């Protein structure tokens, strides 16, 4: 995607002939909402209502995209509740339905049913507890079929989660506006948060703010020109720079103007994960309170001895100092 393509994709004209740029949020959102469009973690700050409770849910996508901790807790809950359910069914037929031939039989029929269900669900089969009668054996058959399906689905989900390429690009907590060459520049830093390699990393940075056009307050979007839009390799860190020259929409804007226009810097990163050979994306944004004017980033690079590899200290990714500091 080159710069002209990006600009053409964002450029539209409304019914009054007023040219503006939209990112897909729609004219109502861009003209009325003063909420943040894009959260720092890359999620969109929007809601959709009117769909049925099930229509908006894609269970497979939800299970793939949720955090690992939540996913594992849900699996544990499913495993526990399934065994509670089948254990209760076994217990409902009385102690004669499950025969415990161990040296210390369990007197509590529910506990006996629960642990028998665990052994059946996981195909452990110690043999000390076994069903007696047609109905209990029929329940075992149903649970065996149920556990076969559940285990197959869980195995597929776990594999899909491991196989799905995702990016974990770490953005600096703040952006800065500091002297750049013979002008000023908007800058933020990014680093790969994983040990995998990202190549052909491309950045698209947009500037959103409210402006008055023909007596109407509308949100305007402009694609910011960057010092470089693309890097072929991303082994360390990248300081993304937008030179603020007289053609920049940020030219002459101070902190008060950024706050007054409810400005937002929107960032979209696209790269290729070398391990999977597939494209990955990452998003973030900065609001005026996250933009430091007259500050600069401190150096990330560690002191390098002769023969030692170049290294950076990621703990300094968001560290800044006043521009006057030396």
C-alpha cells in the first residue's frame, strides 16, 4: 500500500461538496462523537447494539482471540462442570449403580460418581469403580461420546491458537514533539515484544481532530507523511517520525490546540511474521495528554564493547527528557 493509495482510500466528499477523510467509523461518529476512536491496546472504542444476544457472538473467533488465561480458565470450568453433571447423574441412580471395589470404598455416592466421571472423561479407567446395570452403562456411553467430541474440539482450538500468527508490538507510552533536523517532528517508538522476527514493517499514521467546515464541526482525518513508512528489518527498535513542516496538519499547533480539537494520532502497523510467512497487524493511538511537546526520547542503546552485539534496553522505550537536557 503506497501513500497515494492510502490517501485515496481515506478521501471522500459529502453531500455539500466538503472533502474529508474517514477511516470507516462513519460520518455520524466522525462528526459527533468525542470519544477516543482507538484505545492504546489497539481495540476500537465503539459499540454495536440491536443484534440478538447470539447473533453478535462468534464462539470460535471469541475462543481464538481471548487471552490465554481466560481460555484456560474456561476449559477448566468446562471440565469441572461436565464431571459434576455426569457425577450427579450417576449418583442419582444410587450406590448400586457404581460399584467401588477398592480397598477403601468411597461412601459418598456423589464423590464416587464425580471421580468415576473424571476417569471416564479422561479415559483413565483404573477399574476400581465400574458401572452396574444397563442405565449406568448407557450414561457411560453418552459421556464417552461427549468427552470424545470435547477433547477433539479443545485439541483443535489449542492448536489453532498456537498456529495463529499475531503481532505483539510494544508502543512507547508517550509520543513527543521535538526538534528534528531544521524543524520539529512528531515521534513515537516501537519495539517487537517477542523473539520472533518481523520483516517488511509498514506504518500508517493518521491525525484526527475536530475542525469547523462551513459552519459545521466535523472530525477530519489526515494521513501524516513519515520520514520513512517502511523498514525491511525490525530487529531492534524503530522511532517513527513525522516531520512537521509547513505542509503538515500539525504545523503551528500547540498543546492547547491539540486538546481543544480533541486530537488523536492513529497508528496502523502491518508486517510479515517470518516464522509463519503471514501478515500481522498492530494498532494504537495517542491522545494530547500522551504527547509531550519539547521533550525527546533518551537513547535506547546500551554501551557496546568491541566484538559485542548491538543491544537496546527496552525499559527505556518510553523514557523522555526535556529537549534542553544534554
